[in-house]
């Protein structure tokens, strides 16, 4: 009886921890073009944070405020970005294409 109880608890725990796929109609995700713009800004902010951290700055507040600025500037909420990231993570081909465009954007900004 103890074995069955432990097995049941294990199965329920595993089922509860499994991340569910976000479907287009079950949630919200940003359109690809918007997501590319947000990801470009995020990569720039993360790069800035890495450089400042290298020189000994405490960057926790900086990165948090950078994300808040990006969300405000792009007119989105954190939950929209979280939902979009989950959605596109479950669609790796689309995500890879978007990241290629992000890299192109960054190269354009560098030149």
C-alpha cells in the first residue's frame, strides 16, 4: 500500500512539474516582428550588463530597470514577453529564424 501511495505521489508530482506547451489560441504571444524588436533590445541590454559587470559594477538593479524600460518602450507587459518566449520556445524553427534576424539587426547597429 505504501508503494502505491509513493508511486501515486511521484506520478502527480511529475505531471504537475511538466511544462505545458503554450498554444496560439490558449494564450498570448507577440507577433514575430514585434518579438524580434524586443529580443534585439534585450540582447543589447544583456551585453551592456555583461560589460559593466566585468568592470565591477553591481548590475542587478541595472538589468531590472533595463527590462522595465524595454517593456515600456515596446509597449508590452512582462507577462506578454513571458508568454511569447514560452510559445516561441515550443516552435524552435520560428525562434531560430527570429534570432537570425536579431543578429542581422545587431550587425546593422554595429556598422
